[in-house]
C-alpha cells in the first residue's frame, strides 16, 4: 500500500525567498506524480505532472523533480509571493489512482 | 479554460437519507474519479470510471456508494443511506487519458446531521 509523507508539515518564509517542499513515497512502481495546491477549504489545483520517465518538470516559478527509485520528489518555488500561500499536496499515481500526502501548509510573509 | 464543475457546493442531509453529488467533467476527458477529504485528513481515492464501468474502487467505496454517467456530460456519486462519517468534501476529477494530468473540481461539502 502506497504511503506518502510530506515534510515539513508547515513552513513560513518571508516573501521573495526560494523554498523547497519534500515528498517521499514508499512504492516506487508509479506511473507519474502530480503536485497540487489547495487553498483553505477549496478545491485542488494541478501545478505540475511528472511522468515516471522524467526527472523534472518546470512551470513558471515552479520546478518539480522526481527520483522514482528512491521514492522522492521535491517542489521548488522561486521568488515566493504572498499569493503562493496555500497547502501543497503531492500525489504519486499508479493504475487509475492518485495517493495523496497530508501536505505542506505554506505561508509567505509579506 | 475548461474546468470540472461540481454541484452543489454544499449539501446538508439527515443521516439515513440518500444524496446524489453531481459533476460535469471536462468535455473530451475519458477517465472520471471521485475522491473525498474528511476535515483535517488526506484526500482519499474512492472510485475510477472508464468506458461506462468502474475500473478501480477503494475499500471505502462499499455497497452504499454508486456512480453513474447518465448522459454524455454528467457523472454522479450516490450515497444510498448516509452516515455521520460520510461528512467530507467530495471531489470529482477527470483526465483525458490514462496517466495524464488529473483535473479536479472545487468540491461538494457534504454535512450529515
């Protein structure tokens, strides 16, 4: 059974800093991994999808990496802004199912 | 930009009542899903649906749950006899093909009283 852990559980940084969110998963037999953001009490917004054959994927200020063999992914956010404040979830996918971590709650201090 | 839409955004129901949660997936997508998130907990997979049948379901998705695609646009989740522990945010998702990016709706918050 896939277990997904995200560290840290919460993070507060001043605006403008670069930061890294970590995700680890126990079953490396995945098809892909998707990162989402969730604003408080709201839906899930897809940020990036990395296929199992890829090492990284970039979208604007976001860069996600995947090391499938060691069961790790990181999400790098450059030049953080107050609008980046949200909970970030990683979800490795296998067959038709995504398995979610508990997330990292990010607060950007203006 | 196409999006997954869910209705209602919030539903309150009495224990033992049936509820139907509705979703309109993105129009050219072929794979459909329901997930749920109990307050303060992880998002959990319930069921996947492809080619008019369930392709995978979790232990949570017992006989009280059913899904249907009644027409070319809607995808529904029915809970036959709601329990207090069914209170959660229910998310619908869709994707165009297998192992592609999944897009989620804004969720329906179900409160069972």
